[in-house]
C-alpha cells in the first residue's frame, strides 16, 4: 500500500513529531541557560546535549553537579533516570531489531522519549508495515525533534541570563511527559503502573540525589506486572 512506503512513512513521522517542537524548544533552551549559569562553557554545554541527548538525565546531572555531589552519584543518578531507555530498547527491538547494524546504531542514539512513544504507537496500530517503513517513520519523528534539541540548547547557552525567569520555560518537561504517557495508558495494568510510580515518586521526593525516582520506577514496574498477572491483561 502506498501509505506504507518509506517516503510516506517518513513524512507521516515528521508530521506526528512536529508538535513536540513546542516542548523541546523551551526545555532545551532552559538547559542551555542553566548549564552556562552552572559554569559550563559553550563547548561543554553543547557536548553535554550532543553526547547525552537525554533532557531529564542532563538536568539531573546538572543539579547534582551544582550540589557538588560525588561523581559516581552523578553518573549513577543520570543512568537511573535513563533506565527507561532500556525498556524502550526492549520494546522496540521486535520492530527494528532486524535492521543493519549501522541503522540500529542510529536508532539507539536517537531513541528518546518522543521517538519511542510515537513509534511504538504507530507500530502497534499498524503492525504489518515493512521494516523499511518502520525505520522511515522513526527517522521522520526524529527529524523535527532531535536536531532542534541541539539548536535550542545552543540558543539558551548563548542567550544565558538574558532570558527572564518570568518566561517559565520549566513548564516544558511535565507537559512533554504527560503528552507522551497519556495515549499509552491503554489497559488497567498500564494505569496501575503509572499510578503507583506517581505515588512513590511523591512519597520518596525526600530521598537524596533523586534516588526516589529509582524507587518509583521499580515500584511502578512491579505493580504493573502484578496487575497484568492478576487481571490476565497483556501489558
């Protein structure tokens, strides 16, 4: 079918990924501002975004650096925040795992919240697509999202403190996650996992070095798995 061609899949991905510019923009700009205010120079700030390309982990590491936390704690906390990427990888492997190594490397690098969330919904909605079309859709979602992350990080780093706090750029992160998670709460097991993780995250907010996020993530996964077993619903 024509709509399954790689080119049409690519442009469908671009269309679906475009709205995330409205959250990636402020979020990336905020990181650039805070990184320079924390003492990182322009090269260090850009290397941070290009190498890590994971906003939540970058903010976590930056906060702990400002608190003079031990290096091992900073690394462990950033890895813990990005633990969800391992789950993303496992979930997307049945769809893209047969790609050539160099394409799998591209997918691994650009596997962020937005590319995963939209791609997995697309693959589940239309599982009969060719692997070429699936890869094209993934790259389409990536195209407006990931390059813009670099651009707005650069703008934030260059503008620095000239951006007034009244703009409230920090609104972008919670809105982005709500927009991505909402459509994925399709079964009671999904909703149980989300509810338990939110409750645990709030209850463990006092745990130092953001380690409460690890507790919340593990608790949510266990609760979701138990709900799946008890309800007999595929997660």
